[in-house]
C-alpha cells in the first residue's frame, strides 16, 4: 500500500469513528478518538490482509502510526547467525531481557516492535535483546523455539547469569517465551528469573470463548484468521502439540510469570487459562486483566492511560 493510500484509509477510518462516537460515545470510556481510530484502522487492515505478506506489511505500517518519544539507543548484533538488536537505557542495571516479538509466528520483526522494546529498556533499566527469529510458514515450529534457545545460549556464553535474565514477549512471542521456558526446563538447564507475557497466544487450537466474544472490540482479527496463522506455525505438528500450544503442557517447575492481558481481547482466555494451569502446577503467577483494553495494550503507551501502570508492573517484576 502506498503512503498516500495508507493515509487516505486512516482519514476515512477517523471520520467513521468520529461519526459513531457522536451518536454513541466512545466504545470504552477511556478510549480517545485517536486511540479508537488507530484500533479500528488496524482491525480493518488485519481483516482485509489476504496473505502472510499482506499481514507483514500491515503490521509494519501500523507500527509507524504510533507516536514515539525519547528513543533509546539501538545496537544491531549478530546472534550466532540471527539478527538482533540491543536496546540499552541510560545507566543500565545488570539485568537483561530477551524479547520475542509477536505477530502470529508469521509476521512481526525487531523493527515493528522497536518502540515497545525501547520503552521496556527505559522503564526497567535492563538491557533488552530483541530477536529476529525465523517465521512461519517458511519455518514452522519448532524453528522459532530453536532460535530462542540459540539467543539464550548466546547470552549465557557471554557470562550473563541465568537469574539476571528475564524472557519477555507479546502475543505469539509470549507463547514462544513459554515454550522456551519449557524447553529449558526439560533439558535440565538453568532457568531465567522469570517471564513477562503480554497477551500471550498459548492455545493455537483457538478453543477459547473470547475469540468470538470480543471480535468487535479487539483489532487482532477473526477466529478464522487465527486458525490460518496457527496452521502456518504448526506445519506438520498437531496444533495441540505442547510446542505449538504450550497452554496444554505440564507447567511445573517454571519461574515466576507476569501475565498482562486486555479485558476485551480475542485471546483473553489464553492468558486466564494459562494463569490457572500454572498456579495449579505450583508456579507463581501475577495475572492482570485490564478492563476495556485490547491485545498487547502496553504497546500503545502514548495513546491509552492504562499502558503506564502496565509498564510499571513490568518494571517492578523485572526489578529495577
């Protein structure tokens, strides 16, 4: 999509949202006109994306719509053949976050999530390594898990203690973070200090009721699109395989988890069921569901007042 056509689409969405708000008010009380416009535009674009390549372009475009301030310096690095970026805050602590981006395992990149990664570095004062893991359908499961483990070993080989590292990820990256924890546990490897899971996609069988309940609130897309991306990632594996859908794994022995989800997001049930299953397995879990919020709402820090408290929760969990 050309820049002119892109801006024209935003303008049409803004007018439609303004008209609806004039009749009915905001969809949720704290949603500004700008925020509601962005969410509506993203919803339209994800529903209209006809291919994986379309979805990849749409996420890159959406990331350009979000305002950014006070950028944290970025350093490009090679992680044993994988592209990655360090976001390094002023006066960093000795803590490190390994960040795995979202995007249905089929799209997203370090570029699309750079603003969020920079913000995490700033609020936590940890160095954040954002990884460009391989994407489906070209590279189905377990390629992404293998890449996350490569990045983990790369950090450890540089003398960073396991208990100084947190895993973090949003959406598919949240599910990938959980699958990586399970792989490390099953290999009897030292585990990280914890994991921050933002709206994690943990059930690629798409069995949660929320996938139908909140389709008109969230921007993420329809249940059918979730099935499509789940099939891309699963490849020859069953979508209930615990590497694909870590929700169904035995979760015992994992480090503490911070799970943040939006109260009107389509995969809300993935977070709620994960928290229940993890607690039943003896894992320490802090689950926070923000009323009236959408998928990975902390990414919209400049547009919604709920994002700042979420980022503070992350900072407290990681330990500044």
